[in-house]
């Protein structure tokens, strides 16, 4: 008997510090699509996700909410599980780091490290970023702040256990060099080697004493285990590492560990070193994907600018959201999430391309053949041939891209077939064929081929959008457990049985009105009448256009005259804590440089940078000008923090 191929894929385990946003969902949707694809193509799959529940950040947030940490995380974890259900995330296991099965193993791992001399006791004096739960040296800080998230770091001084990272650094460098698939995409590899490994790896602090929400060090109860050592171990504790007969033996090492690029260092340096210390094989691939950004920067739970994926899924369907996340951004790169891009994708790819193909074809099958699938008898040797061979090539093309984690390319490949099928309708103009009964053989063949091509599309689409294919199969009269939904049914063209009954259902994706959606989602107002939307308002701009301008409160921190330019000042401002900009402002005749310092002014922060008199200008200060030429900078009516949004 042939051995069943196995596949183990993981997502990061999320901090249940707040509800997850669409950026976090991105990783999990991608992992789910890959896991489903592997299942569809015959692998025995294990897909793990979960939550990272200990640490100072969670403890503080629970305190701020006036709740015990356990109660606090329980509520958010319940919400996260509902989100995954809503997005059809079919995980095999969900690990919570507060579960005994995890805590006991981590305590054992820590003890083993200590006993074998990898861990020693010392004192940590240095910087700590609580939001990232990361230690930093003075040298690594950027403008005194955390190099990863830009927020303030704390000075901590406490007794701690350390892990001798340096003992393993060379082995890790050798492993990375010898295994090009280990860090993906390849561009991320050099960053790790050059920035962290080559300069010399410092020993890592692996325990804390100033709070207690964590796994206690078994032999020294004043310490809790550092949250990243605790969290990273989840990938093996969840498999039952150390227990005889557990699925650990079947699934470890992981085939793919998906993470965001911000936590690459933990997964490609500390994690492999812990595994080396345990004498265990390293994951085959750690893939660091890019970020989903908003126009104004990275989305994050703590910035409060996050988009709630459940709101999007409720309104537009979970399949539409999954499709957008998987298709819009080449996996590995950063991409922008905007409602406009999302709606456009729904309208073009889902409503126009896929939805129309299905509804046009089924309408014609009903109109010309009463929904009874005709026999294909008259092949034109041309368009039929092309459609057929493209359909037969598509499964393996999609499989190659998916196994390379190029999910966006995989979907683009599938859409070639959808588009080719639409073109086939236009080439064969069934409505013309239907005019002459002599063409019935050809007309039947065209309809048959379209239905078979739609079946191919639906089979391949299942891992990416689990709901839509179900509706398509129903329209094609294919039952849930039928082989015709399976991968093997794509080996041959012509599995649809002539004589079977098809029937048109509801439109898969009704077209959306972009402006109405923007208005309703962003301004939280009901959708106005169509008449109102189409009325011409000369010279007026839409709310959408206005909202493209990113207006902020900025604090002036320096100003000086620009030599040989009587009207211009070079003004330096800061937006928020650390976004510094310099601008060239035409206000020298109205303000002395010194009187500007400390002012909170209104600022256009998303203007393209320009050079004025050779000086870089990265934005614009807003000022009012009277008819008599007087000028005043615009400020805010009350004391508002720099960085506040103006709208
Ligand atoms: N708890 C740690 C992970 C421990 S894994 C052993 C953690 N949690 S997190 O909740 O802050 O982030 C989880 C994942 O979400 C990370 O991979 C991070 O990169 C990803 N993302 C957070 N914001 C994101 C976007 N805006 N876009 C894409 N991914 C994003 O880190």
C-alpha cells in the first residue's frame, strides 16, 4: 500500500489581547486554504492554530479591563473561535497556552534546558518592549524606541534565567545556508543572517520576575517562563511532544510555519535554536508574509485602526473576504486593504467573471434544454479543444503555485479558465445557434462544455472559497459526497453525465455599488436612493475624495529661515510619537521661527514629497489667508495630542 503523504501547517498563535483584525485573519485564511488544498489533493493534514495567552502585555490589558487574566482571555478566545468558524477555518487543533497539556510540557522543556546547561541564572538590565514582548539592546533601538513597533521601551532590571544562544549560532547559520527553503521568501534570509546572526547572537533572557501571569519555572517559583519560549513551544506541545505514540511522530517537522514578517526573528533564530537544544529536526519552511496595510500605515490591534473581519464577512460573505485576502496581495509582499479594492475585486472577479459565467450558462441550459444536460456531439475542433486543454492543465498549474505558497498566482491561474469559459460563450454565441434547430447538436455541445468547465472551476475553488463551490455543485445537480467534487475527477474531461438535471440558483455574487458601500461602511449612514447617487454635482467632491486627504494634528519641533528665500521657512514637525517630517512653508513673512515651536497645527500628511529650493518638503501646514493678505496657521480648538486625525 502506498504511504499516505503527511502535511503539517501552523499559524502563529495570536495574543488574545484584543479582537483580531483583518490583518491577522490574513495568515489564518492563507493557512486554511493551503491545508484544504493539501487535503483535497490526498495528503493527511494537520493544521494547528491557537492563542498565546501569557505575558506582561496580557496581564496589563486584563488589569486595565478590570478582569482576572483568565477571564479576560477566555472572552477573547471565544470571540476568536467564532471568527474562525465564520471564516470557515477548518483547523485540526486549537492550542491555548493556558492549557495543562501545554504548560506541563513547557515546564519540562525548561527544566531539560537547565539540566543540560543551556540555561543559567543571571541578571537582566536593559530595555523591554511589552507590546512585542521583546528584549532590546541600546544599540538596536531606533530613536530610543522599539525597532519593530516604534513604541516606547521600558528599562527593566531583574534577576533572570538566560539561554546560551551563542552556542548554537554557527550551527544555525550553516543550517540556513544549506537549506534554502528554510526561510521563505528568500529575501528575508539575508536580513536574519546579516542583522542578527553575523553580528554575534546574544544570550536570550528566558524568564521574568516582575509579574506572575505565565508558566512558573518549575525549580524557581519566583520566575515565570519568558512568553516567547512558552509560545513557540506550542507547535510541538500540541502534537504531544515527548509522549510515546503521539501524532508528533507523524507530523513533526512541520512542513510550513506561516508567520508575519514582524515575528520572523523569533521563528528563524530562537525557535530553531530551542529545537536544536532539544535535538529535534527543524521545520522545513518558515514563511514570513507581508503586512496588510491601510492607506495610513500598518493595521494593528493596539492602534485602534483595525478593520473587523466579522463585519466584512457578515456584509460581503466570508468567501468574498477569503478571496480578496488570497488574491489581492502576492503572498510575501505588503499590500493595501481598502474598501474600494475589496469591492472592485468582488465586482470584477466574483460578480462579472465567475458569477456571470455560472448564471449565463445555467440560464441557457434551462432556456434551450429545459435544464437537461445535452450530449456533446458536435466538436468544433477549435474553441472546444482550447477550452478542454486549458481545463485539464489548470489543476496541476494551481497545485504547483499552491505548493510554492503563491496563492495569488494559483487563483490567477484558475481565473484564466473562468475567463476562457466566458470567452468561449462569446465565440460560440449560443443565442445565435438557438435560432436554427439544425444547430441543436452544436448548441448542446457548447452548453455541455461550459457546464463541465464550471465543474472543473468549482472543484479547484473549494480550498480557497469553501461555500461558493457548494452552491455551484447544487446548481449542477452534483451531490455532496459525489466523486465529481474530488481532485481525481479532474484527470479526465467529460465526467458530467448527459441527461442529468441542472438548475439555475441565486446569483453567486450580486454586483455592488462602490459609492454606496463606501458611504455606508465609512460614514455608517444608510445607503441613499439611486437617484441621489447618480445626480451630477458640478465642482463638488465626494466624501471618498475628501477622505483621501490624510489630515493630522502635528507638533512643530523646529523652524528656521531658508537662506535666500524671503518667504520660506523650513519647519520640522512630529506626527504622533515618532513620525518626523520637514516641510517648506511659505509663512516667513508672517511668523518668526521661534514662535512656531510647540504649536499644534493642522497638517496634510499624505502629500507626495517635493523639493522646494532644493529643500525636501514632506507634507503641508494648513493656513488661512484673508483677502488683505494676512495669514494664520490653523490649529485645534482644544489641546489635542499630536497625530490626532482630522476629518
Ligand atoms: N503571539 C505572537 C505570536 C506567537 S507565535 C509562537 C504574536 N501575536 S499577534 O497576535 O500579535 O500577531 C499574530 C500574527 O498576526 C503575526 O504573524 C503578525 O505578523 C500578524 N499580523 C499582525 N498585523 C498584521 C497585518 N496588519 N497584516 C498581516 N499580518 C499581521 O505576534
